C-alpha cells in the first residue's frame, strides 16, 4: 500500500474528503519526522515505535576493488513493531 492508497482507504472508511485525509497524513508524517530529527522517539501503543539509532564510524570494503573505506558516523530512523502487531502478523 502506498500513501495515495492509504489516503483513499481512510477517506472512504470515515466519510472524509481525500484532501482532509491527505492534510492529516502529511501533518502526521511531518510531526514524526520533526521528533526523529530532534532525537526523540515516537511510540504508537499497539503498533510500534519509531526511533533514531546512532551508527558509529566504521570501516567498510569496496566490493569491486577490495579497498578499505571509512564509513562516517550517521543517524538512522528505525521502526520496532509492538508485541501486539507481531502477534497479529504471526
């Protein structure tokens, strides 16, 4: 399911316009993004948690040449499914 399909489904199931739902989804994504950039996690009970993971600088290897390259430290967004979601999936 992509963003457009999600908006269509929510609009249809809740008698809302696609424009209203699109604005809400965009605001939700922006709020999650803002929290992650600030280093905060976002938790949805019964669904999961979005968090920021710090990746330390490390050495990698160029697969073509075998040359060792330095990979800079970075931050990544991660998602951990809740137990309830995992149970539904299994």
